[in-house]
């Protein structure tokens, strides 16, 4: 018997220890929401190949086409030539490279704040920040549709969690009133743009509430970075409240095209996170090539705002055409999109997955998203427009979406 067979034998699915996982997978198959990962064969782009099939890609977060931008490639390659491929340690031990500091300064300057710290991802930026700036005696007020990384950070902090109804500022105020005489710190947190529906958080009104009640204001701008605000500075800039938001989180993994997350705020906030945020302390920093790509991306945001204009004109066109064709793209039983995130609401999980598979077979890639990522009965195929889609690609995608939806009787 070869070594390979022996190893396979030992981890075979017949071992009883993990049988409960196999049973749950079987349940997903029966519900019709089991999925296989689709594998990208080439670079992330408006037209690319998944599982060997050429598709118009409506599924990525590559809003500005930077994943594959020549200037980011050049910057990454030059950094590899100069500094190698790895940083060799966590930031606090020996893994802070000059280029990491340059990136943090670049972002702080771009955002108009005192300081910035870069994390390995947006997920770790949220989870590491929320969990380290609050403790057991404190309170977190969180929008019910906030991102999973905020929820995890809130749980890790062991603070008391109060969830307000989606974008409901009055409800948030009621909750703040209930705890106003409690001694703990209060943190109000919202996504700048909600990732499943594409609607914009009430950042301005919540910032006002925070001032009234002496609460800390935090915004997660993962889907707003590079999309909203002047040159893509995000939702906080869009609402003109940079001075009134204490903690701004962003990602480098979506519009910025590479990988990472960051927190912007006061010098003391950032210094504190250097000392206390666990992903910063216990997980190795970015390869220098990633930091270099991100620096090049911020240069592009500063110097090529036409990408953001194209993103928005493509979005307007795509959404108008879908609405005209009779699709529910939010605003009926789900929040209405105000950004390039365009959900096609189907409702039933199985039908949603069938629709996603059918359009894929005709050359359009848009992912089906069902419970538990979105509420039960609100399954959708989520499309995200980018600045780099051409008119003819968008028209071709619309033709496939509409034809398939008609055949499956999904249009009203
Ligand atoms: C994607 C996302 C994150 C996580 O960012 P990564 O850089 O991909 O880890 C955090 N918050 C929101 C709202 C997101 O959509």
C-alpha cells in the first residue's frame, strides 16, 4: 500500500468522530443550498474564467478593477525584488517594515485623521478593535445587519451587546437611554455600506446620537472604501463627519484590490491598538508586496477619480435596466440598494441556487446567497458592478439574467 493510500485511509470520512459534520452537509444537499467552490483560473477581471468557463463576472468586490491593475502589479513586483516575499514576524516583534509605516501614513493622510493601523484583513481589524477597546462592564450597540466580524469582536470583548433594528436611529437612541446611567463605556457601531443589500448606514445621525450620549462612534467602511465619499474616502467622508467618528475601519481587500484592513482615528487610539489588538500582536504582518500594492492603489484613488465615476454610471445603468425588466432588486421586502451592490431578490434558497447555476452555464457569474448569510426567505443572487465592465458586457449579462428569469418565472 502506498503512503498516499494509508494517509487517505486514516482521514477517511468513515471515521465516526466527524459524522455529525457529514450529516449537516447532507442536510444542506437536501435543502439545495450545498455549494462547491468555483475556481478562478486567471486574474480577477470583468471577463474571466471560472472552472474553465468564460464568464462575465458580476460576483467580485473588485469595484475599481485594481486587482489586476498594472501599477499595482509593478509596485508588488518591485517590492518583492527589494524586500523579498515575507515580513518574518508579527509587527511588535520584528515584522514592522518601513513600507508598512508608509502605508499607514498614506491612509491616515488620505482619510484626514491623525493615525492609522493596518491589520491582516478587514475581519481582523473589526474583531481585533472591538474586542480590545471594550471590556465586561461596557456596552455595544450594533445594527442588526452588521458584518460577522463586528459580531465576533463584540462577543470576544465580553461587553453587553444591544442590537438595534436595521438603520433605526430612534431604536438606537432608546437603547442608549436605557443605559445612560450605567458606568460602562458605550460604543455605537454600523456598517457604512451593508454588504448584502447595498444600502448606506445612517452614519451622520448615529454620530449625532453618540455626541448627545457620550458614546464612542465606530463605522465599518469595508464596502464604502473606494466607492463613497470624495475620491472614495468612504461613508464618513460622504456624510462629512470625519471629526465626529472615533473609529473608522476600512478594508484593503475590496476596492483597493489587494488584502488587509485598517483602523483610522486619533494617535492614542492607534497606539493603544498597537499595544492591545490581538491580531496585531499575535499574527504576522503583510508581505511587503501587499503593502506596496495598497500604496499604489491609494495613488490611483487620488489621481484617477474617473474610475469611481464609471463605477457609478455603470451601476445606475445596470440597476435601471434590471428594475425595468421586472426584477426585485431590493426596496420591496428588503432594504433598497444605494450602491453598486445589487441584490436580485428571489426568496427561496433552492431557486436562488438554481438561478445562479443557470446563468453561470450561459456565461454570467453571480453568486447565490442564502440563509444563514441572509435571513430565511430572503435569498438572493448578488451582483456587484465595477468601473471596468463595458457597456456590451453589461448588456450581454442583462440579456442572460432576463432570459433566464423569464424562463424560471421569477419576474413580476
Ligand atoms: C468584507 C467585509 C469585511 C472583511 O474585510 P476583509 O478585508 O475581506 O477581511 C468587514 N466588514 C464588512 C462590512 C465587509 O463587507
